[in-house]
């Protein structure tokens, strides 16, 4: 494989599960990738011509969507939020499983019925998904964009509710919140840049096959 390829790897919760999958597909990052003191963002691999960039999940989607990276891994939540036609997500990697949910303070939930909502004020980093979800139910959603620490919004009076990723639910519990509605189940996907796929169809088709085999393994 002589084509130069760039693979976007997300920081955070997905990375730990993604590395064994990459190994099964035949990709091993160089030593600097695992060095906690390294400030590098691009890394070599054992595959000639293939390098990794380690960025935030939303940035991984942006790099791939615009063809700056050839392929990568992001959660289906990121794909749904971006709605980029340039993103092709052909493989469900079956890692990073969680759900995107609406949550509110436990005390509020005791007497609350989501079916009665007509207007909600929600803190989230998913304003597009959130707005579409509530609009489909005829509910007007006022979204306050936050990039983290969502659980603080109800406590500090910014909003009564949040929309965020939930795995075990422990973070919600520790902050006095409970799930009241699940918007979508989430898993990580292999995403491919459509422009790159057109230019490098043969080599990228081979990598798609490798990842499918890695998932099945």
C-alpha cells in the first residue's frame, strides 16, 4: 500500500476501546502515541504511509468531512449532530456503546411527565440532535450550548434539563440527576471521507474490509 493515509483517532472515552480494534486491523501506533508527556498530535504507525492524528471527536469528524483526514473513528452521536454529507460511515465498530439521553434533577422528575412538555430549556453540546428530537414531538427546545460539565447546568440554574451521553449513569447520580428520556443509542463508527474514497478507492476498500474483519473477530 503506497497511498498516504491519515486516520483521525478521538481522544476521550472511545480511545481505550479503539486501540485493540486498530491492532486487530493491523495498525500499531508508534511509541510517542503512548507517551503521556508527548504533546504531539500526529503519529507514525507500523504501516508505511499511514499516520494517526489524535483530536477531539468533533474535530475528527471535521477533518474527515473536509478530506484533511482520510478516515477515522467517531461516535454515531457526532455523525448525527454534524449531518455532514461528506461523511461516509460504512462500519459499525461495536465499541463505545452508550446512549444520548435527556436528564433532569431527581426532585423535578418525581412529578414530571415528558409527554406534557411544550417548551424545554436544555444544556447540551448536541443542539441539532436535541432540536430535531423535540421538534418531532411538537416541543420547542431552547438549547444552551456547552462543551462539557453539563451536569452543572441544573445545579447552577442555567437550565432545568440536559441532553448528554450516558453510559453507567453514575455521573448523573452523583450530580442528583436522572434520565427521563432516551433520544438515541450510540456506538462508534468508522467514518470515511467521500473525496478521499474517490481518489484512493482501492486502498481504502481494503481497509474497510480489514476493519469489518476486526469487528467480527
